[in-house]
C-alpha cells in the first residue's frame, strides 16, 4: 500500500472541519467514576501530518468504509476474531454470598443515578443502542479505541447532572425520530448482544483522539461481519445535544449501508457532503443546525451516476428490519376510533412512507372542532397534512401549509367524521406525530358499530369454523413479565383468550378489527403461555415464553451482562421496567432484584 500524507485532512463528520494533525489528546492517568466507566485526564500535544493508507480499506472521508468483499481474506478473518462482540471491561459484580440467616448480601458500592431507560419500539427485531455511559473496545478494525469515557458536558465525571440527563433524552428523541419509520428500537438500554442484523451500538462520549473528527463508522457493519459498533466523539463537539444527535444518526446510517449524499457538476465532484437547500439537507450530507435533515435520494460519494435511495437501503433485506408495521388504518373501513373524553381527544402515530395515511374516526352531536397535528419535538422529518372528512369520505376541512405541523377549526353538524393525517408527499416527509383536538361543548360518543367498523365491539360471536389459521398469530416474550401478541389483517372484531392452568380458555381482551398487537403483562418469568385469537370465523393459536428470571437483557443467559444492567440502574424508582433490572415489578431497582438475579446467576 502506498502512504499519502494529508497534512490538512478534514476528518470525519462533515460539519466539523478540523485539521487532523493539529492536536491529539493523550491519556495521563485514569480516574474511576462511581457510576461510569474509567476515563482519563488529558494533555494536548502537537502532531505530525496524518497519513492515509490506500489499499484494501475502502476509506470514506468521514468514515472508513470496510466491506467484507473489500478486505483481504486473512485481514477480514482477523477482524472477526478480534472485534466481533468485543468484551467490555468487567466492573465489580454485585453478586456475593447471601447469608440465609441474616438475609443480607455483601455487594459493591452502587450508583445512585444512571442513563434514563428509553426505548422507541420495544419488541422490534432490531436495536439501535445509544451507549452514553462509557465503553471499552480494545480493537476496532485497524484502530484501538480503548476506553471511551461517558457522555459529559459539565466537567464533573462522577454523576450525570440534570443537564446531561436532559441532553441524553433529547439526543435519544432526535435519533428515535429519524429511525421511527423503521422496525427498529432506538434504545438506551443495553440489549446485551452485538449480533449481526440485531443490534448496532453507537458509543457516545470522549474526544475520539484515536480517530479524529466527530464520529466514525464502518459502512455496512450492521450486517457484513464487521464489528457492530459506531462512535460519536461527543467531547469533540462540546456535547451539544443537537450536533451529537445528528452525528449519531449519520454514523448509524453508515453502519446500515449508506454512503454520503454528494453534489456533482456533470461528472465532477463539487462536494462530498451535499449541504441541501431551501432549509432541507440530507442526513448523509452536510446540513447545519438550522436545516431539516432528511433521508434523501440523490448521487452519492460512489460516483456521479450512482444514485442512493436512503430509504430503500435502510429498509433493505440486507439490514433485515424493514419498515415499522402500520399503526393506523389507511381508509374509513380501518380507521382507528378516537377515545374522546369531555370533548377532547389525543392520539399519536408514525407516517412510515409518504403515501401512508392514518385515519381516525369519531362521532359528535355537533359543535366546533379544533384539531391539530404536531410533528416530533426533536429532529422532525414529517411535513404533515391534516384533513377532516364526513361519513361519505368527502373532505370538509384541510390544512397543508408551509409549516410542518398543522391545525384547523371547523363547525360540524351531528354525525360521524374522520380525521386523516398524511405526508405532504416529498421524499423523506415521514416520521412521528401527535394528534389533539376538542369538539365544542356537546357530548361526544364513540361511533356506532354500523358506521365505524373499527369501534371496539362486544364479544365476537362463536365462529362457525374452529380450525386454527396457521401463521396468523405470533406470541413472543419481550421481558420476564410480558408476552407480545401480533397478527395479520382480520376483518371482524377480535377476542384474545389465554389458556389457564386448569385447561380452560379465558378472555383477556376484546379489540377492534384494526388492532394488530396486544401486550399481555400478566405473566410470570420463564413461563410458556398459550393464546387464541378469534375474529369472525377466523381462529388462530400461538404459544410464547417469557424471559427467565434474572435474564434482564433477553439473551437467554443470566450473567455479568445482566448484573451490570442492575448495577447501572440500582436505586432508581418509579420505573417498573424489566429491562432496567426491576425483576419483581415493584417499580424499584433494589436489593430484592439483586437477590432474584443472584439465585439464577450462571456466570
């Protein structure tokens, strides 16, 4: 390979043009944090010009792109051996010998605060894990990241301040919005694995002195055997939540197979990072803090004639997670009935494609309706369109302005109406929204069954056919206390039954025909349950098993990974979330949970 000196190379993320050779941050001595991983004091030193090696590594200016078919076989095998599922440095375990007489357990000092447990789509087949509390990765391809300190903006490495916690929530919300159209869970809870096409970890923290710039990622690492880890060097960008979030989305995009959206003049590259225009820019380009960053369709860094369809790449078979299941019906027959209380209603949803339309229904005895659709607070992509239609489907009011959110006011006579939320129709005009409204002072009731097929009906009649439909219903444990039921399209109201220990079926839910999922939270750890769905003449059965006691991350094991999660959230209250280590479901992560885990611990 031939080395090429790049004395002023702009490293990594396009929004941060820093000369690569100016400064390097070197560790002086390590400091152990009570509730984070080890970090280091630093000193600034002058560096020589950086050298970029041309060869088997397909170097993407911002992010080295290493595809499996580009690396020599021996080097690729070495990468897999060294860095696939890298083992984190183990902290002191909470487990110790329990005293059966005194009922006491000896354990290490526990933290009093931690990263908020946030998940955008629990139960999704894939995870985008945002790791804020530090990381140790010995080897990452040709790099040696070592210890990455936790996310920090106030110079106090011992705790997460209220500002840092607020920033973490904002960063998570921004990233969750960008990936909301897809069937992937953006989470701050460690899934406990780095399996291809299951989990991508984005480490957020430190200066990244080992790589430079604001972030780095291998292209396609989520699915091609390269380590499923990307890095955001938050300290290099002062921990600013908007910029950190933008870099995290961008680097994850590389891991999911995307290259940079670029600008060409004919066959000549003008800029590798398309800056966008008219207030919009590609997520995989070079937008600013004032642009609305979107998934894009355009020529990419591979060449002037290579068009990259971001949405097609993200939802491709290679990644495997695809688009998020549609959450609301697309017409009057499958409209979601709004729950109206004291003349007000609220709902939420995701427009997954620019052709998606979410229909909602309500019945009123008359009055003025004030309805608003608001896009996501952070990182909004959706340019929403709002309509009110009468029982015949005719539009009686609409709003489609230059604003991303929309609102309208319309006087309605007594009757059944539909609210339709849609995209303005541009590429990338997709994402989350909330719908709110008030309807005069008249009594508002749910639509009658005949007028609105999706209203929750009484218990369905006994079907004439009792042969179960194969494959319609699936049941899967999503923690130790919950089974998630999912099913395909049905046309009649739904009854969900559960088989009791006595062998009898008991009804646990009656749902509308538009429902596609149900969570059974009345379950015990490590237990198999049988379910039956009845809709008209359709019958489907399935079994599902909850996670075993102590298996906090759902990998089938009870080991140090689970204990580390309990350690992280120890002392938190008001959660009641299995994934944070609340094994007994009392809302607290405390010594009772440590004891429950220790009894099943296998190491």
